[in-house]
């Protein structure tokens, strides 16, 4: 193969053969025979050497095409593919083999356990260091060769201790990457792939570092989370990052965060198949191992009567929510035998929010995102995002409406019991008002939900009362009502958390962010680290959130059909009975006069002009938003490949029901030990054996 041209087919064949050789090395001999381990090390060094040669030749080949203006021949996906195949076929299977060996050791008696564990740990740490060093070498090589200051913030390089590569060398020695350079896409994707693999490598190291079966803590996975957080800031549209974080929260028993990360990984511009499959199983398959673990954990907490405990609240909320979703999506699986668990349903979900919400605002924010994701899963995959958004309320299925009933009853209670009494006491905690921002952006992203909520009396009432508090808050100068979205200079934390979340059209859009994206400091603004403007204090950010919510809330309540009207003399919303409303027929005319709202015809014409202007701004911005442009390119590249269709989801599709039923009939193994993480377009051949051999532990 040395004399062959390096291309995608060549690499796939090489790594497929390398995997077959790896399986021969990963046997019980490796656990006790030092010579066998030395042979394995030599094999690993050879794979790394070959992979490096692949990368160097591909980089050189693409640079020559770039210098010769032969842009159409540049293959954007082939360089990242080397790193993906290396991880999927070599590094991750080896780490999974160590994991199986570790679990085998844990079954030994204490004396033998610690003796064998010392052998295990020495070899595992050696492999970790080799793998970690290899990916860091690639990152350093890319940073030394390419000037990425136009597409990646220096703040991210600083987090990786790579500032010497951005400051120390003169830029004329490097190839400058920007949105017009066709090399940018593959280099940035490759860099992110290395960072994800570093985070995953640290995950296994922490998981296997101590000879104990005691529960792991999130703090122990700090390094892994740090790398994965950096990767999500690089390219938030790549779902694999969120799935890797989900694995950490699953191991540590943080089921609310696990569920949240699955939703994020499944519902981004470039979704993770593993995240989507695990999310479906977690919701729809009662015997799914992770679902059973949550049930067991909650049963222990309930038996101890740990009322008021944070862990009890978290487990109860997540499990109750899952039960509601399952009851909605697969009602035939909910039968009389579950009568003993009836406390899991609607009323108890509301009670849990009322009794145990204190100090658990994170869980509520995560649960809201999970609600959005679950509703999205109820649509058929044949419906595009645009079709979902434009679907009318009248076109929703009975189960979809039932799900919205449950969701917005719960949301209204959260507003009444959590947000309204507490937001002023917790101004420095962004999550209270972030919940409302996220909620409003979700509502306006779906025509069906907007029409539904305009008719939901309890929700409109709760939201109007909260809006009254915001309007008349001392933080809202003179009780202002705003006719335009407020401006800011950088994205807030909730904007960064929910970037590329498909349920809100990939961004929170309740601010005028022209300055954020048009600024020369854009790459820092979009990760919340501006360098040309001053960071606002938490209180100042809170003021802007209030203005944004007032603007969005006024527009929303203007067309409500529940008897909520604006009282200009009292400067607040009033709740009136339907008969009074019919007599007065004033809706929100006071608001119109106060903020100079135009006539209906003028508003339509004006709206079209605004939309046209916004579209033009978006087109201009597309050339400036380096990272987002790369994500769109990545999505386009993926769409050119042939993908196997995912199961349908139409209300409650027959395929999902069959999937849930079939999973219940067979033994289910943990998905995280058998599903290799991959993008759908680069999946390993289906007929390839991807099992991991379990070694025999020596005596």
C-alpha cells in the first residue's frame, strides 16, 4: 500500500485490516505476557506511524490543490475520516477491551483483585499516555501549520495550552484559514475530532483508574468534560460531543443531565445516531438498562423517604416525565399492571415541581429542553424542519395535543411556583429567565405550538402575571414596553448552551444580534468571551433578558384568546371573563397605541420588508460566521452520501412501537459498550464484526 495513492477507499481497507489484527492482539495473553504486550505496542506504533503518513500526504495534496486554485478537487471529509477511523477501529476498541478486563478484575477476591489490578493499571495508563500524546501532537502540528485566528477564538486555544502556536510564530509562515479558504473546513473538523477523542480518552482513564465499584462522581471526569466543552464551542452542531458527555452523566447517575445531553446530541444540525437511538430506547423501552437503573435508584430513594433531597427530586422528575412521554407515545405499553406506579403520572409530576423545586433550577431547565426534544420526536422523519414548523395546531394528532396539554400544565406550574417568586432573588443566576427565553423561542418556532398556547388559559394567565412583574420591576426603567428586540454585543450563557438546538431553529432569536455577528470580534462574541467590548455584570445581563422577554411576551399575548388583555391605565395585564372581552373587544389596542403598532395591512407589508432585510442580513452574515458556515458545509457533505433511513415517527408510528416491543423480547446489552460512535455518512460497514473480546483473567 506504500506505493498506492492515499484516498478514502485505501484508508477504509487499511483500518479494516488493522482492526482484524488488533482483535488478535486483544486476547488473554496480553493480560499476563509481557512479550505479548511489547508486540502490541509495536503494532500500535506502526498504526500511528501509518496514520500520520496518511495525514501528511493528504494535507500536502490538498495544499497543492489550494495553491493551484484547483478547489473543486479538494475532498473536505477525507482528513477527518483518518482520525475517525483511527478512533473507531483502534483506540476505542482497545479502551473497551481494558474496560471489560477491569470488570473481570472486580469480580475477583480482594487479594487477587489488587494484585491483578496493578498489572492492569500499568498497561492501561501506558496506552492512555500513548493515545493522548498522539492526538495532542496532531493538534500542535495543525496549529503550527495553519493560522486559525479568523475561525477559532484564541480563548479556546488558551484552554488547550496552545497559545504559543498562535502568538509565537509569525503568521506569514502559516497558511491563513478563513471562510473563503477551502482547506478551512477539513482542518477545523479534524481539530475538533482530536479534541473529542482526547475527552473520550480521559473518560476511560477516569472510569478505570481505581479498583472499586463505588459510584463515580462528575467531578472525577472534570478533564474529560473540559475537553468536550471545548469541542462543543468549536462546532456546536456536531452531535457526537453531546453524546460523549451523556456517557459521563450516565456513569455518574445524573439522569437528568444524561437525558438532556441525549436530546442535544440527537437534535442538532449534524445529529449523533447513537444519541438518537439511546434517546428512543430511554423513553420507549421500559427494559432498557439505563431506564432500569433510574427506576432502581428512585425506588431506593423513595424507600428512604428522602423528601426534599435534590437527588430525589431529580430522579422523580425525570422518571415521571419519561412515564408521561411513554404513556403518550406508546399507550398500549401502559396497562393495568402498572397501576401501582400511577403516582408517576401527571398530577404527581406537578406535585413534585411544587414540593421539591428549591435549588433545582438546573433540572427544570434540562427538563424543559427534554420536553421540546420529545415533542420533536413525535413527528415523522419524512417531515422536514420547515414542514414541522409550519404545521397548524389543527393538524396535530390527538397524542401530540395530549402531550402539549401535559407539558404546558407543567410549564405553567413552573412559572407560578419557581420562576415568579424567585427570579428577583436570584438575578445573578441566569437560568431563571433563561427558562422563559427558551420557552418563548420554542413557542414561536412551531406554528402549531403558538396556536395551541394562544388558547391555553392557564399558561397565558401564568405568563401574563410574570410579565406584569417584569414590566414593573425596578430593573425595567420606568416600566418601559419595547417595540424592538434589545441589542447586545455577545451571546449569553443560555445562547451558547442551546446553539444549534433544532427545536428553536438552531438559535435563541429574541435579541437583535447584528453587532454580535457583524463585529470583527465575532469569533469571541459567539462563545461569550468578547475582547473588544466589556463583559456585562450579571445584573446588567438580567436587565437585557427582561427587555427581551417583555418584547417577546407582548407580541405573544397580543393574539391570545384566553381573556388576557393589556390595561394601559394600570400598566399591566388584566384577566377578564369571555363575556366582558366580547363587550369591550379591545384586545391589546392600548399596546398598539403605546408602541406605535401599525394597521394590520401596514404590519403585513412592514413584516415582509423586515423579513426580506433579515434574510439579506443572514446571507451576508453567512460569509462571516466561520464556524456556522463550516457546520453547514459538513451537513451538505453528509447529505451527498447514502444514509439508511431512520425509523418513522408519526404521532406514534408503528415502527417505534415495533422497536420498543422487539427490544423487550431480547436481551439488551449496554449500548455504550457496543455502539461505536460515528457520523452516519462515515459508518463502518454493517457486516463488520465490532464486538470486543473479553479477556480471561489470569490466576
